[in-house]
């Protein structure tokens, strides 16, 4: 009987991939933006041809979400993202000021080590590859172990197409033997210039401690506030569409609905029309037991499942048109089971007296679990909207739009992205919708416009005119001796 140590195999594979990617990066440094753009278009078109097959395969392999919604995400990154990328300049001369004689040059950061999630494995991998290549960087992906087959199917195709369009061998790579040890080897390998973690929170701590620039697509499921001036019918429709998209698996989706008391009855009526089911106390307890919420994070086996299935498995019956399960609550605490990130169509529902109290509630919800990912407000009052935008500890504020679609740039003009940074997760260098511009550094170029001796002469003249400069040297003391005395005093204190 032959025994294979998968960890060792994965580690060795990771090392080979990273070294190959490093070599590829040297070649890619010579590519002008036009060549990179041609490759991006070729990769996007190839992925588009596989989109429907991969959407079905993703839902079947992972057991998460709904194939038709995955197809929407996959098509979005294959069609809309490339259009957005076409006019972007990432490498070479970005800006030149002939008057001030300065220049900005975009430079790729190097090998990107990327962790992709089980919830959106295909769309995230396509997006990561397109923005990496657009910015002239090689990329190595560690697929989620729950999505190895579908990610491999995609990346084998992308590698082949990349080579056909002129990408060097190793510019696109992925772990075939997926283990935590292998993923950590990618992260910590000397060739890794940047780490991107989209939706793999179990590796957050290790990635943050890697010593590399680190982008984290943070923990999501934030609050949405329905203010009294909002278009209530549209607001509720947006929330339900967003929370049920891919059966609630998208991290940016709304999880907490905060409603102005003046319109609470109307909002609840609209929610009921849209298939919301408000649970009673016993049903809530049954759902909590199903989700295993009393013992920490939600059970991953129930993520991305329809509301009717959740109710059935929990042991209670709901109408056939049920779209989301709702728990009406008053307080927020760490002991509240519904305060955990729930990647399924479940909502917590709060009523507040006015927008100022709602503002405080939203702030508490953001720091409680969602780590400053996304906040939504539905309102026609621009001053209230502005106050929310100015004061909330959050990476993005969305106005009058579904969070799931708005956050990724589908229904807003935010950059079309599958990796969305957040601000309070204790990790990550950006709250951006991550773009190719996050994968470069900007080299500053400045031409000499003033002579050194002219500047030094002016400085000397000003120094001579200063009264303190005319004082005898004895008054100033010897600078070296003074520094020596200070250092000796400090060393004695230590």
C-alpha cells in the first residue's frame, strides 16, 4: 500500500508554481499595455464560452447557491469587467506633466498569490486573472478544496489560452493538490509579492502575518436602513432580490434590516408581499439549532440554501412562496446567534425611532460582525444619506440599490469587482473594490528644475540673517558632544 503525504505534495507543487511565476514575471515586465490588453480580451472570451458549463458545475460541486445566479456573476466578469478595463492604463507612463516636468510610471508588483472561495469560485478566479494580467502580474491561485474541479476546469483553459496569446509559461498557475499547507506555502513563498484572499476567512490570520502586502475581501453581511422618505416598495424589492441572489451566499448581501418606526408597518407588509416569513420564537430556536449558531460560526453545510429548505430542515413549515426567513429583534450582542455572518437567505429585523437612532444601530452592527464591509441606505433625503456616508465605519456605502449587485458594480458605477475590501477586519491594505491599480506601484519621476547651488546659497543667506546663527559657538555647544550625552543618558534609563 502506497502512502502519499498530500501536504508535502502540495507544498512542493506550490514552490514549483511560485518559482515558475517569478520567471514569468520577468518576461511580463517587458510587455507594453497594448499586448497585455490583447491577452486580457482573449482570456475573457475564452472564459465566457465556458460560463454556463462552469456555473452548473460550480453549484453541483460546492452545493452552494443557484446555477442561474452564478451564471450572472460569471458573465458579468467575462463581459462587463473587460469593457471597464479597456481604457485603463496600468503599466508604463500613466501621467506626464511637461510643465512641472514630472512623470508617473506604473510598475507591476510581482507574483500575486490568490485564495479563491467556495461560494464564488469561478467568477472570483476569472476576475483575479483578468486584473492581474491587465496590470502585468503573474498569478498563482489556491482554489478552495470544495471547488477544486470547477476551478481546475477553468484554469486549465485560461492557461492554454494565455500561452496562445503570448503569456509566458507559469504566468497563470494553480494548486492541483489543495491543502492548507500548500496554500500557506504560496502565501509565504519569497516570490509572492502580494496576497489576495477573497472569502477564505480561515486563512486570514496567516495571510495577514505573512509580511506581504495583503488584500482581504472581508467578512460581509452588513446592515441596510430604510429611512422614512424611501421608495418603500422598491427598497423592499431590492433587499429581497439581493438577499436571495445565489441563495444569500454573497458576502455583501444585506443581513440586518433597520427600519424607521414611522414606516415599519408598511415595510413589513411589503416584505410579506415579497415572500418574507417572520418566524416566531420557537421557529427561531429551531433555526438556530440547525445553523449551529450557539457554538460559533454557522454550519457551512447549510450555506447557500433556499429559505424553504432551511425551514424544512429546521423542522417547521413555511408557505411555498417564502423567499427569506426573518427574525425580528431589539438588541445587538455577541451572544446574539443572528449576529454571525449568515451566507443564506435569513434576515434580522430592527425598528428604530428615527434616522439618528438607526445610525447608531447600523454602527453597532458594522463593528459587531460585518467588519466594515458594506452599508446600504434607502432614502430620498440627501442630508441623511450624506450623514451616513460621512460617519459610518464602513468600506462602501450603497444608496437605493441591492447590496449584492451594487457592491460588485453591477447596479452602481463602482469598479466591477469580486474582491471587496473592508476596514476593520484587522487585515488588508485597502477598502477598495479591488482593481488592477491595486496590483501596481507608481514610480515617480522628477526632472531637475532648480540648481542645487542656487538653493543652498539662499539657505545660507537666510541662516546668516538669523540672530541665533550669529551667536558664539560656545552658546550652541558642540552638537556631537550634546548628542553623545543624550545617548548616554538614555542608555542609563534603559
